């Protein structure tokens, strides 16, 4: 809750024809993409998906019902030249509403946007701290991306100090089982809208929190290229480990097969108890593979249930004289090419500058509506 109000505030859309609709009830039922454009205009989801010049065509796989719930808004705002905001539908914790459904795979769509996000804001209303099944599912999808999550306790000036402290503690207590990391995500406590803070509240604290959020956003924009390269390298490491595991499953299967063997029974035995055949331990024996990066063993039961083991070829068979080997190429990208690319970008940077002179948002992080 409070996401649309927050985006209106950050972009100065309040009291303009293109402000996002807000209200007391859960108003956002669409995925709204706020992006840069030469003039103010809205774009229907079916148009966004059909336009090959945009990056939203993969969303067609979620069906026409979803595309009717997707809308784009182009705004000629300097900040949007460097960043795109996605305002998602609110979490539904009402069981009857969940049973009626949304008409499209909500969690799958969320995952699509999560996989492409640089920063993820989870916004809470201090009077509605419900943690139910849909929110639990969302945080499961965010596992591994804890460094990109920012928790926002919005409308903080609507509570007295003592009550706000209780709510802050209750929020951490509710989220602790969902975010299993040593260092919890950053929590911003403020009221992100253009109205004056409520009297007799901690105005100075809320203002500092607001400025910190803008600086955080600036930092992400400034480091966007480095973050993207690092993410590609992280994904390449996962692909490499997956390839090695599938190769090891396949090699074990070939070694255990005889002329009289039932292939299905042999492979079921391997999948049910991979440790008996040292599948995962053999991968750890290879260099540059951390035990903390190994995927869940149970996941490969589902994987091979969809992808038959006989449909794969050994990695040693996927080499050519001219093209080289697939595994060698990804090893080279992980160990040399991507780190070199990251280093070449870093050489031209001035460190520790949190200024919109670099990010292009046109002004230093500050509250544009209130006086300190």
C-alpha cells in the first residue's frame, strides 16, 4: 500500500492529469510501467507487448487477460531517462479474494519483473501489517535478492511516536521468518507524499529518511551498468553449475546402463538419491564451485520430470574445431571477460559521488515540497 502515492511524489505527478490513482481502498489492480517519453501519454498493454522496439514482448506468454491489466505511462521527466518504475497490484491477503483469483498468473508475472529489477521497494501501511500466503510467496520469490530489497514503512507521520515504535517492531517480527539473512534489508520510515508532516511527529527523522531513500535510488542509477554486468556474471555461474550437474547426471546414467537395464528405473534411482552416486560432491571437486551455490537436489526431480535425460548430450560432445567448447566459453566469460569489462567501466568513474550531475535526474536529492 502507498506505492502509487510514493511514485506520484517522486516524479511530481500530483495534481497533474497523469498522476497514478490513489485512495483508501486497494486501488492498483494493474501493473503500471512509468517510463520516459517525449510527451505525456498512456499505452495499452497489448500495444506494449506488440511493439518490438520495447522490452515487454515476452509478457505475451502470460496471456491476454494479463495484458489487459498492463498499462504504460510515458512522462517527459529527467529521472525517467535513467530509471523505469513499475507499480504493481497490492498484495491480497483476503482469502475469498484470493480464491476468486486475478485471472492471470500473478506470481509468475511478479517473477518476470523481479528478475529484471535493480531495486525492489516493498511498501507497508502501518495500520495494515497483514502477512499472509501471498506475501510469503512473494518473499520466497525474492530469495537471493535480499540486497536489492528496501522495506518502506509509509504514512509514518499518521502514528504517535510510541505507537510507531511498536509498529516498527511488529513489522520486523512479521518479516523475520520470511527474510532469512544475517543483515535485514534497509527499512525507511517516512511519509512519501507531498503533504505536510502531521504535527507533533518526528519531522527531522522523516525528512532524513526521505533524503536517504533518494540517495539510495541515485546510487543504484549511478551503478546500474556495474550491477547489470555483475548480475550477468552471477547468472553465468549458475548456468555453469547447472550444466556441470546435468552432465554429471547424464554421465552417471550412461555408466550404470547395461544392455539389460531398464533406463527409467536406473535414472529414477539416480534422481531419488544423487548422493549415493556422488553427483553433487563430484561438482564440488571442480575449481570455482562453492557449496553455497549448489541448487536444491529436489529441484532436479522436477527438472528431469520435464526434460528427459536422453534429450541431453555430454559437455565433451558439445565442442567443435572452429567454435570451441560451450563450457570453455562460459568459463572464459566468468573468469576473464566479464571482470575485465567491469574493470574497464570502473576506471572512468569518480568514487563516492551521490549527485544527479551523474545520474541525470536534474537536481540533488532533496524534499521538493517541504522546508527542512
